[in-house]
C-alpha cells in the first residue's frame, strides 16, 4: 500500500507474483489437487473473496487453507495464531519467507491471499482476482457436486462491469478514505464511495442479488466490504456518512448473505478489528481495539426471500466448514 505524494491519494501497490494456476498447462503452475495451500487471513477482504469462493465451490479437499493471524509488522503477515507461531503445513512463521523463496530478494508487497506450492514453499501467485475466477474455471474438475456457477453464461460482462465499479469505489474506496493524506483526496474518495453505495442500494432494492437471480462473484466482491463496514471502515477509515445498519437495503442484503452457508461462516469479527485497529498505526496510533459494534443483528430476519431468486441456482449450499476452519459463533 502507498500514497501518492502530490495528491494525497491512496494507491494500491501492484501484485508481486501475478502468475496463474491453470488446468491446461499453459502457465508455469498446473492445477493439481493437494499441491497448493491457500494462505488467507480472516481480517483481509481480498483474501476473504477467495476463501468464500473456495467454500462455495467445495474445494476444501483440493486446496488446503492456512490462516495468517490478524497482526503483522514490517516483515509481513505472520502465523501467530498457530502453535509455535508456524504454519503447520508450510513450516514458516512469516509469509514473506514463501515470497522470498519464489523471488529471491523480493521487495514488493507481501499480501494475502497467496497460493503457495507446498513442496517448494514458493508463492505461485498472489493475484486475488485471477484466483477467484480460476477457482471457478480452472479447478472445475475438483468442484463439489452441486457447486454453484458464479460466472453464469451470458452474465460475465455484467459481472465484470458491476465488479469493476465495486472494486474502485467500494473495496478500494474505503482504503482511499482511510489512508488519504489530504482533505481533497479524502473528500473525493468519500463522495465516490457513497455515490456507488447509493447506486448499489437502488440496484438491490427490487432484486435479491446483483446480477441475475443467483449469487455471482459480484456479490462476493461487494459483501466482503459490507461485512467489515461497521466494525472497521465506518470509524477507522472515516467512511462515516451512515453505518451499514442504517442502510435498509444493503443491511438486509448483507444479512441475507451472512446467513448463507459459505459467507458468514468465514468471518471472525474479532480478528477483523484486531487487524485494522492494531496494524494501521498511522490511522490509530494507540492501537486500541474497539469493543463494539453489537453483532447479534447479523442473525436477525432479513426478508430478502420475498424478492425471489435462487441463491445457488441449480446447485446446492455447501456443507459445514471443516472443523479446523470454523470461526467463533456470534
């Protein structure tokens, strides 16, 4: 992450290992069950996108999951919640070690999600956008029975178009608010964020999901920011026109997905707060982590079923997450 020196605007750093894992052998990394470990973090929305996709498609047996803890320092994400502070499969304490095995002298951002080749210990890719799409397309041979189609035919362009606006103004937009270093940069980001959220609220007022009548990748992209909004972005990143709980359509939409298998069962609100308030010392120098907000509302009725829709299309919900991947109940 960085900030434009002149404009004061937040600029997201480029990906450092933007490779792909493909089924046809056209890339350096072939699809192979059991070969890779997806390293994510409960705190991170970018990682959460791939973790939800993996859950919905039933790729748990094909791709193992490592969870970095919410706290890290200049050396990168760290496995501080694992026994001995070491990932039990990769045998490393800091994710940077896997990046440096892939690129000796690596000097770019160490980000999650990252797919790590277990045998070599090297990061194969940290391209989150390609990963979430490739999980649907390249890993199809390992999908569970009843896996949903997150990129339905005839809807791909619309999913991409909606997702592009979400990325710039919402996913990245909250960071642009939080890390702006000039009033003008903050004001631009704030205005773009809320204009987009208002547009999305209008879009969702009479439809259950963003594109078509089923859950698609566009919903995953929006939801990972919404679920963190009141816990982190509203206060910590000054995205504070309103709380999510004060936005009737988006709050109901977010609850609908939270209560859908594969979404809420990936969320640990405590780790989300520990990360944002504990790591971003330029924004929160004291490191004090707030005790709120109240979370029980996430489990209240949302009424979105009245809009129709078939969450999983012709597919079925995923089963419970593996025991080792379960998060605390709220």
